[in-house]
C-alpha cells in the first residue's frame, strides 16, 4: 500500500494533482489547511482522502485530530497548531502516546521533518504550496507499507 501525506496546500489543487500523479497512492492523508472539501479531492483522485482541520480551514465538519491504522501501526493525525509544534514536539508526542499511537503526523510549520521521539515516529510532510524551509521546495511525504505492515517514510519534492 502507498499513502500520500500532504499538508498546507491552501487551496492549490494543481500541486496536489502533481503529487498524486507521481505517487499514485491508494490513500491520501491531509494534515490541514487544505481550504478545500476533502470529498471533492476524493472524487478528483478516485481514492480515500482522510483529513484534519487546520487553523486556516473553515469546514467545521473536519475533526481537529484523527487516528487511523496503517499497516500494523496506529497513526495520530493533527494539523499541529493546537500542540505548539512551532515551539517543540513534546506535546504532540504525548498526545500520540495518550491515543495509543506510535506515529504522529502533523503540518502547520510548512517545514518537512522526520524523526523518532520516545518511540513515536514523527513526520511533517512540509507544505505542498507554501514551503518555508531553506530552498523553499514544495514537499510532501510518502508512506510505503510493506507486506508485514511496517511503514517506510520518505519526503519528496514536486
């Protein structure tokens, strides 16, 4: 299974389309600030899109957090602004652990990250539309699930 992880697209469907075409995922996880209806994205791409609400999203039907199982791992999804991710990741990691998750996905900072803290794999795909890291490349993440259910993460650039 292949999962496309995006965040902070801020209404830019063209960039999402480019990432989708490169990855050909079976599932898309959007970590907020899509500023689009996820049902429309699901129709457009022909696969399930699961998302959370960011600080720039006005669709109150989107949850602030969400847990999903991918392979043999439980994943905590959030935008990040409610967990002070611009300051540090300890609150986010604690929340993931409280929900029984060993993976935490977040956005908000527009900067790609991948690390392990206290047994939790923490991944920010960066921004597919408004990058803030050095070089300002549009980024997203891909999770490949192997046959035994292990997750393999990588960051990609458009």
